[in-house]
C-alpha cells in the first residue's frame, strides 16, 4: 500500500491562502483521486500543520468547518510550534 504522502491528490479550488487578523495560513482541501467524497483538510502555518481528523462529504463542507473555527477562536489558534488534530 502506498503511503499517503506519496499519493497525488485532487485539490479543491477552495484551497489556498487565507489572511485574517493579520495572519496568513494555507488551507489545503484534498481527496484521493477518483473518490467522490471524503475530503480532507489541513491548515499550514509557518509554525506547523494542523490536520482535521474528520473527513467531509464536500470541499465546501471542509471550508465551512475552517471558517466556523476561525470565527469561533480566531486565526491565533494556528500560531505556536505544535501539530494538532481538529475534529
């Protein structure tokens, strides 16, 4: 079985840089090629990467989860030198 980091992924057009509160992160929304569901999301910041444990039915659902989290706790939640999974 191929390791996940060795795979090519389908990337959502909803992926890309997001700037709020003076901080910029890279939102990566992706899935394994040919799979209609199971979108995954990671947020990359200069201090690390946060990967959601949850998969999403659509790329829009993934982006909505990111926006909801930022609205609730702000972009500062991505600061710091840590790797954490969000549900």
